[in-house]
């Protein structure tokens, strides 16, 4: 659990949430919170979506262009 937060504090927090949002919206809020945690874990543990490393052919082509520019002056 959360360090420094006991059972009494959790019950008080849940009671405040129940008063603020009502019993009808609690399942909706819990579902949204669960989806947010799931998406966060997926984003932090998954592979990067964009691979910005240059391919070998691109790097070789760049080297050839640089050599031509050096020869031209």
C-alpha cells in the first residue's frame, strides 16, 4: 500500500470521493482510472513508436554526398 496512509485515512478519502461524485459515477471513475494506469504502463514499457536511427543505406548516401561537397570545394 501507500506508506504513511492507514486504513482510517483510506476510508475517509473514499467517503469524501463518494460525497463529491456520488455512487452512480464511482464505477465510471474507477474504470477511467484503471484505463489510465493501463495506458501509462503500456506507454512506459512498450517499444518506442518512432525509430529515428538512420538506416545503413541512408548513412552511406550521406557520406557520399559529403565527399562530393568536399571535392567541389
